[in-house]
C-alpha cells in the first residue's frame, strides 16, 4: 500500500486533476449528442494517463535539479530516495502506453496526435535536448504539449476539424502559456542552479503586464465567440457550462496576478490591481452577453 501511495504521488495528479475534470463540460460543448457515450470516459482516462506521463517523466529528468530545492526534494520521490530512476521510467512509460492504447479505439488521427504528444513531452524534459531549457522553445513546446495537443486529441475524437476549434484555442493557448511563465518564475532560483536557460532566465526583468492583459482579452473573446455560436437546441446548458468555466478562468487569472507579482516583488503592486480590474470588467461584459443570449 505504501508503494502504491508513492507512485500515486509521483503522478502529481493533484496538480492537474481539476483541469482534467473540465474535459467533461468541454466534450459537451464540442458534441452534446455524443456526451453520453463510452468515448467520453475513454477520452478522460486517455488524457489523464498522457498528462501523468508528462509530469512523471519531467520529474524523473529533473531529479538532479530538484535535489537543490527543499520542497521539490520532498515532492519528488526519486530525489527523496523512495523510488529508483528505473522504476520511475517504467511507471511513466507504462501510463503513456495505456493512454495511447485507449486512443487506438477512437480514430487514427487521434492516436497519431497522441504519439506527437508523447514525443513533444519527451523532448520537453529529456536532458539530452531539454526543450524547456531553450528560450522561446520552452514556451512553444509547453503550449503544444500541455495545451493544444491535449485539446485537439479530445476535439477530433468527437467531431472533424472545423472553425469551431478557433475560440477554444483562444482560451487554451493563453492559459498554457501563462502556466509555463508562472512555473518558470516560481522556479527561477532552482533553474539557475540547474543551468536551465529558459525564456524567463534570459529575460528575467521583462514586463508581464501587457502579456497578461492581452491573455485576458483573448480568453474572454474566445468565450464570447463560443456563447454566440452555440446551437439553439443546447443553448441554456452550454451557456451555463461556458459561464462556469469562465468564472474559474477569471479566478485563475486573478491568482496569476497575485502569484506573479509576489514572486517578482514579494508584494502586491498596482499591476495586480490593474489586472483584476480588467478581468472584472471583462467578466461583467461576458455575463451581459450571456443574459442577452438567454433572452434571445
């Protein structure tokens, strides 16, 4: 039982399970008629296993660097000596195989995207290449790996590629980008010791204000487009789902504002207040659009 607990902790499932749960409302928005099908559960677990592989393989490759950080040393069971590196590789690639196996029952294109996901995730962390330590490639590969491909795998499992994919990408890409930026800011000192030359290391003092404000605007625009393109038959349910996801997005963006400001300055600043004002204003506009859509 103890070993099981260690391997569950190694998956770092608490870091992304809340995001994986959003696959269910996402599928309903993509294809309401296919929501109550075996594919919904299959896609949830396929995404869960693939994402777990990305996190586990990253921790396996980062074990040497994590040793220099007290918190990461406790979190990473390889660094703490609870499991061996060989065991970590076996378990991570086992879950990858399980995820890819589930995708073989969906569509060939979905399985192919799963393979690309695995390759990008591998090269993102693999110490011999380590895309995450190359400025700009770290951001691009993260957005492709833990963002675009995760979404497209789910999207193409339920409907062919069409223009409806655009507003979803307008939401997913900024979120994935800012998650990577925040992670690099959080790990700034550890990455310096590990000689990881990522974008934040290279441009440590760049101003995040415009990037965050732009991300907020793009995300809210994506939500607005989804709201106004929902088929009338599923309008009320899909509008409620969109509003629910958007509310979570607003809280997440406010958390970004506080976390990033505290990470860089050790305190809250006018920048945080400004971003909160922007997200609050855009949230009001989105709710207004929601009520107008319901009235129609």
